[in-house]
């Protein structure tokens, strides 16, 4: 299997790691209005969070990725909730520098293999993690983190699946982020708490920058 689909080659893995190592928290954003995306991304970057995931869950998502990629200096914008090859192609065309999926499918793995853009694939069970390792991936998204067993579950996996690094996402907040960040197999976490809907709707970028700064300081 590994020979037929080598998956993430070392250069793409390094590219992904470079992005994920920028900060302890990757903002996971649901953008309802593409017009707010640039201001939001600038606020997050000002607080130190330069790697930003915009999920493909709204009609505005692709336009938001495109705007941030073109207009926000210092931002590394990625597309999340990529479910198939068509989503992948659209996200890369919009300017995504990395791709995030909640799980994996043959279509997503095929698109990833043929693309220069790195994939952060999602997995929740030991079997899924082993399958991704055989496909050439050793950096993964653990999702949904809290619902799938939380930090204790990831700690238990650190020995049998040594060498695998994770970005846990799902149910993570400022209160429990360090439970994950303290683990040796966690490189960063993903979270939406740094961009509350009410602050985005109000355009309160200063408040979001403050939240981003708090998140950036988590592993200081």
C-alpha cells in the first residue's frame, strides 16, 4: 500500500511542519461573510497566529481564502473540511497553502498525492492512524479531539505510535489547550475560541488580537 501511494513525501511534510510550528494554536474559522475575512485574519496575525484554517462550510469560504491569501501579509491560510478531490482543487486554486480534512478518503488521498500542497489528514482511531502511517503520513489532525478521548487518549497513543505528531481539534479551548500542548506527540492545537462569532460580527479586531495573543503565549 505504501509503495502504491507514498502520500506525503518528506518535502511536503516539512512544509506542513513549518506552518504548524508557527504557533501553538491554529484558528479554525467558519466565515459567513468574505468581506470580514481580511480584517479577521489581520487581527489574528497581529496576535501572533499566522497559520489560519478557513473551513469550507459556508458559501463564502473560498472567497475568504482567496482574499486572505492575496491581502494579508504574513498569513498562511489553509482550507479545512476538505471532503473530496473537487474541494481540494477549488481550495488550492483559491490560494490555500495547506489542506485539512476531518478524515480521509481515496479521493482526498489521491488529490494530495498529486498536489504540491501538504495535507493534514484527520483521524480518530488507532486503525485510522495506522492506515495513514502506511500511506506515508506522520503528521495528522486528531478529530474530534475531546469527543474521541481527549488528551488522555493521545497520551496513550504516544508509545505504540511513536513518531506520529498531532494537531488535535474539536472541543479545545483556552482552558484545556495545555492538556494537549504538554504532550510530546502534539505539535499544536486547532480551535475556534480565538474568533468568537459575536466579535467577528462586531468587527472588534482589537479584542480578537488580544485573544490571539493569549493563545500564542500558551507554550511560551
